[in-house]
């Protein structure tokens, strides 16, 4: 494992690499991230993990300040990977000028999380564009937990970096079903079980939809939303979309995803579950 901080050094290290697998992260690594690094390691001998808390994707300076930062622990966790390069640049290295580039993103970037976090996906794409052109990977692995991010990155990559293959890694969960996330570290241990209620309700909705013979999902979703609210959640959205592009599903669509976002104890969590109804088309 080797760690570099500068653009000059990462360029030098990668100049002769032809098959790079890349895992972009914002650090505070957990088993979810490591599962993505495992996918990268089995795909290529040269693996790059970036650790960079990207300010352009945060809408509030408090959220950016509170984001958990554990660089030493992150480096320790990655030590077991032999051929790994950690790229850990400073903000000045990545944004020497005050970048405010506006990307033309698909309409889905303004829906779901994009509705309550305006500019968030523009910020994600800003850093992804910079990192892709620097690292020049063949394969990039993102977690499916951030399902909307994964699809927006896939759409951007298809258009702008057609040679890069974007892979979604499965969501890793704790024993209660809570999706592993850096933000979980902001909870006290005893609050984690309540934080898993979002996942439990999403699963509950999926089970009801699968066993119900009518199409009225909105009643099922409303009931679960009210239940979560009674448990102290402030729900932003719970929606069912078509899994392949997050458009509103038509009755013939069978590969679906339920996505939810909300705040519990003032900490914002998101989750999603892919599921299938009827025969896949
Ligand atoms: O998912 C994340 O951790 C971030 O959004 C990413 C993809 C590393 C971009 O900063």
C-alpha cells in the first residue's frame, strides 16, 4: 500500500498502468467501503482508493464540518491490500481555483435527494470528473446504498468517459439491517437500532407490495411514513422507481427500487432496496 497526496505524484505512479480499478470515497471507511475495495482488487492488480471529503457536494457548512474524519484509521484499514494506492489530496490540491462548474445532468438529478439537496449531484459530478480524468480508471466501483448517485454517475460516465465501466456494489448492513454509512458514527450506540427502522419499513413496504394484488402503493407508503414519523423520523421521501433509470415505473415494469431518505435525531440517512414484481421484462 502506498499513499500519495499530490496530483503530480498520482500521475507519476499511474503513468504506466493500463488496468486501474478505482474506488472513490470520502473516508471514514467501514465494511461497506472495504467490500468495494474487494471488488476492485479482484478486477485489477492496480487499485486506487481516493479519500477526499468533497466540499462542493455539501449544501451546508455544518454538515461538512460534522462529517466524520478518521484518516489514520482509514489508512490502517487499507493496509491489508497489497497493490493499493491511496490518493488523499487536500482541498487546495483538488480545487486550486474556486470551481463552480455547472454540469448538464439528467432530470433525475433534481428529483428524490436532488429535491432537498439542490446542487448536491453537481458537486458529486464535479469531483468525479476531476478524479476520473486524473486516475484514468478502466473500472470504478460505487456502493448501491447511494443508488441515485450510482445511476447519475453511470449516466455521466456513459456520455463523457465511455470506456470506463461503472459497477454497483451491494449494500452492506449491520445485524439490524441498517445500511453501513459513515453517518452512522454520529449516533450513540443505543440509537443505531432505531436508525435501522427506515430499512425495516422499506422492506415492509416491499413485502406488502409483493403480496398485494392492487396497485395502490401510495396507501402502503403513507402508512409506513406515518409509522416512521411516530418513531421520531422526519421523512423526506419514500418512493418506488424503475431500477434501471429511476423513472416513474409503469405497470409493465417489474425491476423496481424503493428509495427512502429522512432524518433521525437530526442525522440524514438514505437507503434503498431493489426488488422484482411479476416476471422480469
Ligand atoms: O459516495 C461518496 O462517498 C461520495 O459521494 C463520492 C462518490 C466519493 C464523491 O465525493
